[in-house]
């Protein structure tokens, strides 16, 4: 399914603006949605309204006893002129 958003941007979808992560300072092309439970539990207060890349969020989740896969709702790849929404379907847990 492809949406032409010439008439407006849908709520919750990345608009192509990619900021650097507030933890590692790396540029990311991936945006995501996670449960409020995870975000509130693992993201430092000073970054709650900022950007945390998916890799750093995964590290924070693991450091705090959470599995990111249980809280990840969707991932959005922000490319040139388009955002592709990826919905997590399967995860493989290893290294326990």
C-alpha cells in the first residue's frame, strides 16, 4: 500500500527529518514506535522528548531487563522522499 501525502502528513509517521541520537550522536534513518511502558522505564529523563536511535534503545532496554521485541510496535525507514513502515512480526531471542 502506498500513500501520497501531498495533502498532509499522517500522525505518527516519520516526516523524513532525521536527527542525531542523543546518546551516541549517530545519524539514523530508522524511526520507531515503542510502548509507553518501555520508553518511560528505560529512557533517561533528559532524552524523553528527544531522539534515541534504535540501537541505543535496545541497549537501554537490555540494561534494564526488557526485551525490545516485546515493546516494538513498528519501525520506519526514512529514505529520500519516502518513509517505509516495517511492522515487526517475528523475533528470535538468543544469548540468554
